[in-house]
C-alpha cells in the first residue's frame, strides 16, 4: 500500500471525500487549494448536508428556497468563517452585536456589549435586564465567576450543566431566562442533559472570550446559496451530487486517500471494518417553523423568546418569520397543524402586532436527527481523524473536534482530516485556524491582517511542492 502511494505521489494525489456537508466541503476545499485532485461524493442533489436549504416546491426548481432551519454562527467560529472566506461568501454573513430577549406580553431586554472590557463586556446590559430580579442577577454573576473557578475541573465531562448550576444555587428564573436559552440553542441540548464541559466552552470561549466573540452571524441568503454562489470550490475539486457511496474501501484503487465525512449513523455501515463505538450516540432534534403573514409582525431582526416553547424567532423578510425550537423532543410527536397552532398562539403573545395579522402560509421542518446529543461521558467515544488505515480519515461534527455539534465543529473536522492527508502524503499543511486576538476597537480589516497565513506548505519532495498553490 505504502509503495503504491509513493508511486502515485509523483502524480497529483487523488482524494475521495464522501459526504457533502460542511465537514466534507471544508476538507475538499482545503485539499483542493493545495493542489490535490479531489472527488466529493454527496448522496443528495445539493450540497450542505444538515446546513442547507431547498425549494419549497420540489417540482419547481425556481420556487422560493427556505433553509431547513435558521443556522447561526458566533464570531468565535473562526474556522467556519475561514471556510466562507475561502469559497468567497464571507460577505453574505451579517453580524449582530445585540440579542433581544422578549417576554410574553412583548417586553424586550437587550444583551449587548458595553464599555467594560471582556469578560465584563456584557455585564452592563445584564444589570439592566428587567426579566431578572436582583437575586437572579446576583445568581448569574456568581455563576459566571464560578465558571472561571471551575474551568480546570476534570469531571466536567461527567456531569450535566444542569447539575452544576444547581450546585451553584442558580435561581429558577436565572436558569430559565439566562442559562437555558443560551445553552439549549448553542448545544441543541437541555442543560439537564448536556455535559457541563461543553456548556463551559459556550460561555468561556464563546460569550466571554473577548468582546466580539459573542456576536451572532446570520446568513443573508439561503444556506444552499452559500455553497453555489461562491467562487468555484477549488480548481481541482469535482463534486458528484446524487452519488451515494455504500462502502469505502481504502485498499481499492479509486483514490490515494479517503475521507469519510458522514453523519455518525451512516459512518458505521460505510466503514464496517472500523471499530467505531457509536452505540452510545443518540440524536437530539430541532424543529423549524416557517410562517408567512400578510403584514409585518415585528421590527426586530431576531429575538430570544422566553418562558414558552418557541426559543428563537428570525425575521427573514417583512412578512416571513422563522421560529426555532432546539432539543425539540416535545414537538417531534405533535402533528404539524398542532405545531403551527402552538407557534401562532405564542407569537401573538410575544408580538401584539401578530394578533391582527393573517397567516398566509406555513411550513414545519422537524429535523429529528439534527445533531448528536452532547451527553456526559460521550467524549471518549468520539473518534479522532485517523483510523487504522493510513490513507483513510474521518470527519464530521460528531468526531473529536474539541467542539460540540456545530458548523464550526464540522469545519474543524474537515480541516483536520485534510491536514492528516497532507501529512501522510509527506508534507506539512496547516488549515486549522485559531481565533486571532481581537478587541472592541479592532476593525475587521486589522483583525484579518493579524490573522495567520492561510496555510504553509513544506514538501520534502520539491516536485509536489510545485503543484501546491493558494487559489485566492
Ligand atoms: C435544524 C438544524 C439546525 C442547526 N442549527 C445550527 C446552528 O444554528 N449553528 C450551528 O453551528 N450548527 C447548527 N446545526 C448543526 C450543523 O448543521 C451540523 O453540525 C453540521 O452541518 C454538520 O456537518 P457535517 O458535515 O458534519 O454533517 P452533515 O451535514 O450531515 O453532512 C453529511 C453529508 O453526507 C451525506 N451522505 C450521507 N450518506 C451518504 C452516502 N452514503 N454517500 C454520500 N453522501 C452521503 C448527507 O446527505 C450529508 O450531506 C443545526 C443542525 C440542524 C439539523
């Protein structure tokens, strides 16, 4: 096998990537950018995997496209943003520096950066939160300080965030109106089911790492347009949609390297001889509820909804809003009509203008297999990129990315698998990016200038080095 690989490396190495979600796409784009010949196979007719959109009327390709569910990112999703830059769509992400928290009845609190430096940048707005009384605010402050105190605890992966919060005597209201809304949407899991380690990461690396890391990015176009409206993925990447791969055989002659970027429930059957311990993985659902009214119901671009079933709402146009429920187990058994009724009733509570608006159209998307559930004790079962086959690598948000199941985790896994391919091919490439140092006064331009070079290449052979180039 090794001899065959070396022989072929005199020519451009060929990589077969299976799975056209963000993990597979990012691996393909990274490898394509340094000259590998990449074939990307995706079973569906479109790219993007779980972060995608489709025509409302499948018989009419020109009909309106809607996302399976609103996907958002945080400024600290450094690798996802790098991927968007590589494919030329970074300008299609709009960042917001404030979150609106709406209570039934319509009262709004705003979480935003103040003049204090990180990690206190959100403290001022929190103190003004009318949804929390003084004892709740004190409980939040105590909890946030305790995150730092406990950050090095070694048992955080073994306990739930809910149990940690109870041990810190979080008040019920601070749990329901502060901790839970942030965590359930960031982790797609209830704090009572999610490992505390990931919840700590959401706050310490996400919300509080620096004064911009909490900013929320929302794509301004349907998700699928991100992958089709950008520059070509890379000159040497060929995409094959509607191409389902039943088995990956790393000993075959189809390619020099293989990357399996499938969701965990598919990986085992495509790679039967790998000893993947997947029996403890389970899914957590997300439900997206799309509602078209005859008139605007809110001016807010997006809002966190408190104390009810709906958790977020996004205004997609003047008259189209999308509501999101993460970890939506309570909805998966409900008929779509009941879900729409419930959503409309709650929206009338939050946005009085909806009381006089007429619902023109609606659509519910239940993603029952949205992500794996980041339960305690699962980390040991998340495999790394490498496998027992030296030319076969794993990627996907469920692999050991150091992140919970997110778009950032998926891209990290893709970049890491791409680095492994490069290393095995005999040279060194670094695609993974750390978040550059930022501060409130740093402009986007200087932040980017401070970022490290996209990749560096050290080829021992010289010959291969000539075939490596940056496409940008
Ligand atoms: C409703 C919903 C909302 C979400 N919201 C957010 C959010 O706001 N922010 C965030 O960061 N993350 C969010 N996520 C999570 C995020 O979408 C995923 O973590 C990420 O997209 C996973 O990417 P992936 O490449 O690992 O897997 P996938 O996207 O699942 O990609 C795997 C691909 O493999 C393909 N495939 C399967 N079998 C085969 C086969 N045999 N041959 C070829 N191809 C095959 C699939 O069709 C799929 O395209 C959300 C997920 C869902 C479902």
